C-alpha cells in the first residue's frame, strides 16, 4: 500500500508546478496590509478540490469589512476514513506576506518561475509548499482507491500571517463543532532544511510597549526639561536583568533554550538634534518558556519601570500588544510518534521533538486541547525576497503525511 502511494506521489511533479503557478498568481495579502485577502486563491483551490473525490468540501466564511466581498474564506475538505469519528487534519494557510522591496527580487514575486527543483514566488514556501503536500497526500490515496483508518481533512486557513483573528481563532470560537474530541493536527508551517524538526511546543509570546513621558526642551537647557530618551535607554539596559530572573533552561527549545527578552522597535521621537525629547516609545519582544507565566514577567517589568521613574522623574506607561500562552503537545501523543516514524521512513534521518520561539497556528489548537505537530522539510525562505519552494521536499512531505494518515487509528 505504501509503495503504491509513494509511486503515485512521485508522479505528481507537474501537479506541484501547476498548483504553485496558479496560487502564486493570486496575491493573497491581507486587506490589513494593503491586499485584497484570500478570495481569489480560495476560489481557485475550491475549483481544484471540487474536481477531486472529497466527500465534503465547504467554506467557513469569517466577516471582515476590509476584505474583498467582506469575508475571509476558510476551506474544509474531508476524505472519509474507515472511522468517521476521528480526523487527521492537515492545516495550511492561504494568506501570504507582501513581497517587500521589489528591487531585491530577481523574478516577479507573483509569477511562478521554475528553476530545477525550485519554484520561485511569494508564498511558494510559506505556506503553499505545505498546502500542496497535504493535497497530494490525499490525492494519492484517492488515485490508489485507498481509504485511511480515519478521516483525512484539509483545513486551509485565512489570516495566519497577522494573528488568525479571521482564521483558526474564529473557527475555534464560533465553529467549534468542526473538530472532534479525538482529532489531531499536522501543521506544515515550520521546519528545517534537514527535515529533522518535529515541533511540539512554542514559547509564550509577550510584546510590551513602553511610553516614557518626560518634558521636551531645548538641548542647550536640559535643566528646564526631562529627557525621556535617556530614561528609556536606562530602562532598556535594566530590562536585561530579566535574563537573570527568568533563567531556567529547556533543552527542547535548543539552541534558544532560555526565555528571551529583546528590545526591538523604537518609535521616532524628535526630528532634530537640538531638542530633548519629552516622549520616547520602544518595544520589548519576550519569548517566555512555558514553565513561567507572562504575568510574572510583567510584574517584574513593572518593578523595573518604577525604579526608572523614581530615578529620572518620568512617567512610564506599559501596554501589552501580544500576551499569548501556548500549551505543549505531549511528546508521546500518537500523532507525534507517527510523524517521527514517517519522517524517518521517508527521509532516512533522525527526527526529534523540538520547541521554538516563534508562533504558529498550532498554539491555538493546543490551547483547546488538540494535539498538534508542526512539520515540514523547508529551506526556510519564508518572508524573504526570492522565496522558493522545493519540489522534492513537497513530494517528500506528501509521503510523510500519507504515512501518518495510514497509521492514525
């Protein structure tokens, strides 16, 4: 059975190219980033899915006034298995990020260019490679007349790139009956070039905005003002003590095995050199190990800010822009073990469970109690100019997903 399915998948190279060519030509950039949303890409994918032998194909529309036609589409396509009460979901997202600086691209980002094993274009790897792999796995089962032990379903989401409010978050909150209590998820939206990373955990995300308020004055008379920029600079340095306070290590997250606290964005304060700024705004990106609570980190940050306020006679406003907690997936969960076994069988490597500092849609699923595995064999070109996907990896991952499905009972 496996040999038959693998042979079928190996014959799909042109299908990979055709699917990628059509999807790359549909710039599914969020309407909140200047695009039209996923509607055009969803319409194409629906035409593909309806030509196949899925037992169910439907759309979960989520209202978004900024989107084309006022909705963001989320597609469900289900192929029934022997046990219809249990489903293995392969979940990929349709939206892409904007192309960025076009001068850095060697090709048109929204026109597929095939060079050997590589297909160039925005979204080709993130997340169309995983989407195509998920589609080809079930196509092979259909073409070979094989029904898996469980249902095999595709969930093609909207809005992953900027928060999932119109994607999986809305589905879990408003359409919870889409999923069954025994379901599990494969999310092909993260990995490494070796194909050895089976991601089962993510750090908590905490983005903090600091607004330091002093008093603006001429730079030649600092005694008449209060330099918010200096106070902010001292606070940035003081925040490094978070590394000492929250210093536990977790080898699951190697090489970034500790929590991280990095100052990132700074908002422009004054436009000229000879003015002392009265307001200074900066951000801290915290990736916190699950053994800690974000609330405890925020409490420590508040203490540091109070000390700086007292020292420099400023006021500091602290706001959180993202404050997310992510439960891990049990490393002994069936979908984890089956994914590791399938990866080893297909790629002849030694896959291992890992955690990451970045965030994926799997955190939403895990927090609702569903086991989720993030896996792909990727060259890691997401969001970069000259993004490409690998045809070989696309076909290899399709074999991995098919093997998991055939053994998920």
